C-alpha cells in the first residue's frame, strides 16, 4: 500500500499570504495525484488532478506540482474561503490512498 | 450538471449491516466508475473501494475485504455500498464519488452518516 505523508499537519497563515503544502509518497506514483479541499460538514472538493491540472472552476491561485514521490500544492494570496483542510491522494496503485491532511488556519 | 445524491442517515446496532445508495444524474452512468470513501468523526479520508459501472470490476481496500460489497444498478443509475459486521469504529460519513476515466474521485456525493451504537 502506498503511504502518502503530508506536511505540515497544521499551517497558521494570514490573509493574502502564499503557502505551499507538501505530500510525499513512499514509492513512485508518477503524476497520479489529486488534491482536495474540505470544509467542515461538507464533502471534499477536487482542486487538482494529474498532479497539476486544475479541476473545473478552480481559481488560478491554486497550483499543483511534482512527480514520482514529491508533490506540492501552492496557494498564492490566501483568501478567507481557503481556510480548510487539504488532502493529497494517489491513484497510481490499488488500494488508492489519501494523505492525513493539512489544516490551514487563520493566524 | 453532474449530481450524486446519497441516501439518508442510518443508525445501526453493532453486528448489523448497512446499505447506502448513491443516485447519479447529469452524465452517462456506465461511462464512469464509482469510489466509496469514508470519514470518521474528526478524522481524515479513508478510501474503501471502487466499482466499474461498465463491467462490474471491483477493487476493495484490504481493510474491508470480506465485509464490504459494492454494486450498481445501471437501470436506475444508482451505486450501492453494503458494509456488514458493523462496530462503533464504522461510525462515519460515507461518500460516493464518480471517477474521471482514471480512478480518482472527481465528483462527490453529499455524504451519508452511519452511526453504530448499542
């Protein structure tokens, strides 16, 4: 089973700041990585798939990158609606797996 | 637009089974597979399995093998998740999610709370 490790667990940031979330796989997953945003009480929302392709209606301030075992999600100019939990996900190998999540909170 | 509408909250006793439904609309059901993902209270996302709506192929997470069954009904564009031998550890919100040609969950249902309590 591929383990996806996200860091940091929590990030405290101010409005307008830029941040980068990291996700590491314990074996290569090529570029079969997706990123999701989740707010309390709601279903996850797809942000990025194929490591760097933005999903429909996702703002350009969200950028995904990486390949192999190292992946990143960059959010430039944080807005109030961006405070949430972010999960990475690999779909290169069965069973599919998620990272443990990074909570982005207001400083 | 793509919609996945799930069935309502379930309360079950330990040892029982639960069946959750996920009705799809806005696309050709048999063109995309369905994932099931769950989330225990205050915890992260846990992938449970995937089913092809085209040929009924399935991939289950090893943790759930033997007590999970995923099925589909193409006549009603509905996917089903059945989980048996429930314990309190199965208390969670269960999500269905359409794939995108490749397996990743792309469009999500609203979630179904399953509470297991004696």
